[in-house]
C-alpha cells in the first residue's frame, strides 16, 4: 500500500512569531565551514569543516505540543507523558468557514464531523480553519487573530474519546481574552493539544489517517517542538 507523508510543521527560524506571552526564538549560525577551517581537521588535501547553529527558544515555539505540566503544576512533564498520546489515528475537520477570532462551537464540530465522513472515536482531531494560510505573513494578525475552541466543543471531543487535538494558531484560546477557558478545561480533563500546525488544507477530506507529532524528551519540559506529519494510505 502506497503512503503519502504530509508535513504539518512550521519551519523554525530566527525571530519567528510566537504567542503573545512568549519570546520569539533565536536561531543563528554558530560555527561555519569557513571559520572551522582553522581547526585543522581532516587532512591538508581533504580538510574536514562543519557548520553548527545556535538555538535559544522556549519549549512552546513553532509547531509544538503542550505537556500536562504546562497549565497544571501537578501534571506530567513532556518526558513523563506516554508516546502513544502523540501519535495515532486522526482526522482533520474542515472549519474553513470559521473567521478570525470566532468561536468554534459544538454545532461547527458536528457539521464538520459529518462532512469528514469519520465518526470521532478516540481520534486525534485537527482543526483546519485556514487561519495560518490567511495570516502567517501578517505578524500581528497571526498572533492576535486566532479563533477559539469553546469549552463546549472541547468537552464534545473529550466525550468522543479524543485526548489530543490540534490547531493552526498560537493557541486554542483567542488572544483577546486572558481567561484561557480552553486551556483550563484541558487541564481539568487531562487532555492536551498541538499548536501552530500548518498545511492542514492538505489533509482535509482525506478521511482517517495516521498522525505523528513526537516531542523532544526535555527533562521536566512544559512542552516541546514537534515534527508533525500526517501519513495517508492510498
């Protein structure tokens, strides 16, 4: 059976946008092939040079997943969470009718589930609102315009066995409020989510597929960047 792998991850680069409360990352060249010539590695006829880059960033920058510890002081850190949470059967709901800063309701989810042809039952559920495609090159709007997944819609997912979901923007909560109701409900339910996913338009209408978004094993991590991919069987 042929498989198609679709990259759902944002490219990490210096000073890229971050959540309104977080610093943008620093990503710079540290050593270059030119500067490492002076190390005298390899042979005179065949010198060995190399490049390394410096990365300074929070564990919630770019395409990433929240650990339970992120909003729950008693929650498990990223290195303590089972890897099975970050991979498995998935579906992407088409919510491109949702506008910036709009609430995603239970009705929206029910309509999108029906349209997808997949009955949600323990799936990782990705929400394609078109937010990233519309706004990523508008540095202000990409940080200050994302929709909100309502607590009712989150509970709807939880009642269908979904322990992980994913969104395109920097948060599942809208940036114009500091109440963070969706994050607080996730804390109470013991579920979490992926944020800053991209290319979700490519998996809309694909039915059920496999999602993989494995985190870096940071000791005590409150979250982690992931290389998120969808594996489509064709």
